[in-house]
C-alpha cells in the first residue's frame, strides 16, 4: 500500500464526493487508532486508501483527540478515557457527513477497538452498523506493555501504572490503566480493586452490580461485531482478551466468552449478538498490529460498504433520501 498524499487525504474529506445518497453507496468508515499512534500516521492513511479501493466512494474519518498529531499521540497514553470518549461522541455527532448518514461502520485498532465499543454503548449517534476490531483488549490487560528504549511517553505511562494502578490519580490520567483488569481467580470475576476503581473497562463491560441497560441495547443493535486476534501477539497479555476470553494467570486455562458470566447473563448484549450470528471471532497471523492486507481487504469487503436490502438501516436510508 502506498502513502496517502495530503491532497488525496483532503479529497477524502470532501463532502461532495463522500456523502452516501443511495443504497449502493458505502457507509462512512470511522477508524480509531491504537496506543502510541496518531490519526495522521502513514499506516492509517494506507488503511483508508484500502477501504476506498474495496468500496469506492467510502468517506473515511480517523478519530483524533487533538488536531496536532503529536498531541493526539500523547493522548493515547495520558488522559481520562471517559472525557476523551465524550469528546469523540460530540465530534462525530457534529460532523456534517457522519451525522447525516443513516449509519457508520467502525474499525478499531488495539485500544481503539474497546474505545469504539464504548462509543457504541454510551452514545451511538450516529449509530454504528458493524464494528471490526484488531488486537483489542475487550476483557482488559493483565500485564503492562514493554516500551521501546527511547519511548519516554510509554515509559512514563507504564511507570505510573506499576506504581499504583488503582489510585485515583492513575485511573484518571493513564489511559492503559483504565482497561487494566485484575482477576479474582477464586470467583472468576474482576477483583474488588478493579470493580471499585476502574475508570473505564468495568463500566463498559457492565461488571458492577448496577447494570446499564442502554449499553446492552446499543451493542446488541450491531449487525456485526467482528473481533480479530493476532495469533502470535506477545504485546497484549492475554491476547485472548480480544475475544472477551478469560485466562487464569496460574494455570493459563482459557475460559471462552460463552462460558463466562458476562455472556451467560448477557450483561452487554454479546449473547444476543451471538444468537443472531452477529458475533464473529477471527484469527490473523503475526504479532500485534502486524496487519495482513488480505485480512483487512476481506473484512472491508464482507462487513463494510453499502447498506444491504436486508439491513435494519435500509428503512433509515430510504427516509433519509426522501
């Protein structure tokens, strides 16, 4: 894939060519990048090009927390995820193209996957038709990421995490801390510290005693929720978190989502999605975020693009056209 030039990127943002007007036009695609990346990164522009190649006319929007690329990268390490998500909800709802489309598709890389799921559960305006995630941490992380020797942002964030992950200071300021999950291995549920102090993950996974039914309703409304796990991932621990699986740290026994309480009691709508054939588990080769272009292209072709005649969004599309 070749890099996107600035001119080509600005063309992608042009309302005159991107707005879907018929059922044969592709829905807009929203992409949320991962830890240590930024919305103008060359790789993301290449992903956008591929989406447009598979479905010509696709309007691609890369989520950003700051228009400055460096500040956007910093925000992947430091910030309050709840506040960041509120900003993204406002940005998408106010966007002239995204807000006027009958629905959008969503693609999340690494932590961007669970953040897009948080968008669906908490906001979903505009509504998401299909969510595809690669290497995400839907059930949290059990260990902290290793940093490059000169990545001082990463080193600073991980240092704070290791000092006291459950302090209010860390939970309100260090992004990966907000999806760190500590397991009570005797119950198979989250630890007391996690349930009490987690600023993000315990909430969007509906793990606390008081459940948010809106979260469940919104996530269950997806036509497809597709989760890719990297087969050789050693960055995300455990890698099976990308499928909502639980891994016992002592025995390394993996408990599939279907055998977990979050599924059995359907806390966030995963069981509903599974029963209608909308919950899809995929493997992709390689290490974390070593994206296979064929897998990406296949995902774009199968789960994104125009609204099908059987889609619940077809009626919305007709009303919107009128």
